C-alpha cells in the first residue's frame, strides 16, 4: 500500500504484485523507475533469499509516463534502494 498527499488529502493505493524472474539477492531491495517527467514509481520488490522478484503492475499514471518517455526517447532510470539489517 502506498500513501501520498494530494491537495491536502491523503491518497491510498494498493499495489498489485506478480512474480517476475528468478533472482539471487543477498539483500532486500526496492526498485523504482524514474521517468523524464520527474515521476517515480515502485516497480519491483526483491526479498533476500527469495527465488523470485515481485513486480508491480503499472497503473494509469505510470503508463502515461512510459508513453511520454518513449516519444521523447527518454527511457526510465532505475533507482534501487537496498535495505540493511
């Protein structure tokens, strides 16, 4: 679940996840896509010791950013946050 504030109102969104590809990670990671329009979206969650990565399903706003980025040849930048224990 993601919470954000818009015009003084709290907006909650539920993230849908699906299994992606096999991974071999020793750390927990959150992977984001940053688009040329300045928007950043969570795209993957990887748990240490897990055999698969979980990928979020792109929502309407991210699909709009993808379309805009492709038309301007600005591909998303991956932003990875690694959790430490």
